C-alpha cells in the first residue's frame, strides 16, 4: 500500500485498539492530495498555496489572519461566509484551505480570511466617545468599543446614529477629494511657501551657528 502524500501535523497515525475490553475505533487516515484539492471547491472559499521556508516559524505564515488551525479530516468546513469574534469583535469570515509546500511534504491548514464590510470602511469616521477623545484622556483606554457602541464593535453592536454620521463624513471627504475647492490650489501654494520659509530660516540659523 502506497504512502499518502498528505501530511497532517500532529497526526501520528491510526490508533491501536486498547489492551482492555474498551475498543477504540481507528482514526480515519488522511485523504489523498487529489481528493482534497477536488473537494476544496465545495468545502472552502478558496485555496492558498505558500512555499515554506525552513528559516521561518510557522506563525509567520498566518500573521495576516485572525484565526488558523491544523486541517482536520474529522471536522466539517463550509465555503459559506460566517461570523466569529476571533479578536473580540464580531467579523465576517470565509474559510480557506492553506497548503504549505515544503521540500518533502505538504502541510494542510485552515485559515479564516476576514470579509471586509461597510462598517470597517467607516471606522475612521466614527464619532463615538472613544474615537473622538484625546489620546491623553485616560477614559479613552478604559472604554471598550461595545461600551460606547463604537462602529468598531461590529454589526449588531454599533450605534446606528454613528453609522449614519460616518457615512455622511465619508461621502463629504470623498467629494472633496474628487472635486477640490476652487481655493485648493492657492492653499496648496501657501503651504509650499510656508515650508520654503521654514527651510530658509533653518539654513540661516545653521549658517550663523557655524560662523560663530
């Protein structure tokens, strides 16, 4: 019987029956590489291929994901989006099959890839107490997003008033970028003049210091 090319970390092979009267059923063995690749279309939103480097630790490959785990044949996975609070805030995710391609084996993992929704695009425009507080205000660090119903708290927790206001602010900002004010070019020119003045003054100060 040929050895399966699939390597699942932490799987030491089928369990042996106990010597007592208790019989432990054998753990199902990993499926072939071809089977997993074909089945991934129905069980995952996609497949991520990564070339593994011996010098990198395992955690480095998954730093951009909020959650990852070793692929398990006995666990049910779905390609449909779902909600989870992996980082303490409810987010939308899709499961992806991640294949680490090493020199001799291919290790399989499952990563949760965040689905960027509208609320995440509005976070920088939130007007809740936490977001508008100064960085020197100690209360800014005592309130959690759920306490102030911040937009960062996610769907179902964010205050609708903050969401509506953030939409307005975001639209106004995008309109200003798309249609600049007629005075915009003059303001930009004044900024360059101010910067030039500062540079000239600094050069004069440095010159006088060197002369003295």
